[in-house]
């Protein structure tokens, strides 16, 4: 595997230029542009800013456009050539950071695993759990309970790990690569690595080319038949997180899990799955364009509430934290917690 995992501005310039010659067929798909009403914030406008930056223009107008992306990849679902805008954006943001004209977005530090993951881990197990370094630890406890109930042993990285995805998102490329290299050392001997956050999973599996990586949503179908579940019959609606559905193409696995737990297929919100709504929580958008992020979150909550479900289930800590507001405050839960909460005593 190559040491460098992030594209440079020169690497994406040709694809960004290709985008600028398109008649903006994907403009309807961008939730940020829909929230702000600005042409510079749709994918075509963002890639125009990327090309301008590659041509030497580094100013606040370029930075505003390049930082108006949440990384949701909805534009990719509508893009016939299949261009990957978040890759262009990451490269451009790194250039803007180097030029000193990028807005500052804080990146969380890696944290040690919390709760039962730390206390019940088995150092000899070949399944290593990569925790969400930005999460609260509640999902860690739920995952520990599910793994224990299924009789599956797990180990932890040898030290706190971070894949560097959030640093890469906001243009801190050197920090991102350093975090990833350090994190890889922590799971060097693992046969399989289960990653709590799909954002981190894409960074490890796609950017770094690590085929050992699976998301929790992909692991759970392997465990669910061995779990002592109590049938609930409740109506659950599944929210496809952007980084899971479009970033990794994982849509069927979580639906199988929900059906196994409840005894019925999940309800579907509109849009879904590859057009799933974005909560606006990604790639630093709440810090750089907070009004747009709030509008996107409110729209996503409305779409999910319209499904009239007993519970809203998602598989991303950032999405879950954003959705847990308004009328969904008491009805939103992470996928692994949804399973853990329905284990028979």
C-alpha cells in the first residue's frame, strides 16, 4: 500500500475541469446548494473554484465555495462520469490551508476506547474493533454487549487510533496522513478490523486500500442469528448515512439486521438509499456554513418523521447526534445500540 493516501490538487484538476464543462445535471442533487441557494455551492460551482485554485487563485471566495461541501456524494449518484467531488474538495482544502486562507475547523484527538470495549477485550482475538474517536463511547458499550451475546471475541488496537479522516476533510493533509500511519500500527496484526464509523471505514478501506476493514453494519448480519433477541414488532425506519450508503455502497446489510430484530422490514424514508438525505454534519460544514448545515438537518428530520416509525435507526455517530433533536429526540438510535437494547435478558 502506498504511503500517500490523499489526492493532490494536481491529481484532481483534470476531473474538476471536466465537471465545469457539464451543464450542471447534478445541481438538483446538492443539499448544500439547495439550502443556500447559491450557484457557487453546487458541485459545478465548487469544481470551478477547485480549477481556479489550481490556476493560482487562492482567496476567500474560492475558500467559501470549496468549504461548502458536506461530502455526502449525492452529486455522485447523478453524475454520469462518476466524478468524486469530496476527493477534489479535500485536495483543494489542503492547498487553501497551505495558503493560509482556509477557515479553521477543529479536529478531535484520538481517544482510548471507553466502557465495556476496554474492559472485556481479548488481546488474543483476531477481530480488532476500531472505535469511533469522536463518539461518546455509548456505541462502544452496545457493540461490546452484542459481541459478547454472540460469543464473539474481540481485541482492541494496541493504542488509541485515528484514521485521519476528519483532518483530511478540512485540509489538514499532513496531520491526516500522520494519524493514519500511527493508527495502522495499532492494528498491524489484525486479521479483520471492524470500524465503528463508516466515515473512518471509507478512509481505511478506500483511501488506504485496507481490505481487512468492515463496518459494524456489515458485521451485524453475521452475528444476528446467534443473538438471543426478543421480537418487538416495532416499526423502525432506517436512515442511510452518506458515508455508508454512497461512500461504501452498504445499504442491504443494515436493513437485514433491522428485519431480524423486529420481525418486519424497516420502513423507508424518502429519499433512499443512494439518494438518502444528508444531515449536514460532514466535512466541517457545521463550522463553515452553519445555517446550511442546520437547514439540511431539519429537512432530513422531516423526511424521517414522515415515515411515522416508532424508532429512527442510523449507523453514523455524526448523523445520529444531528438527528436526535426536535420530534426525533427520543426516537433516534444507533444501529448497534438498537440491536443491543433488544437482547433478551
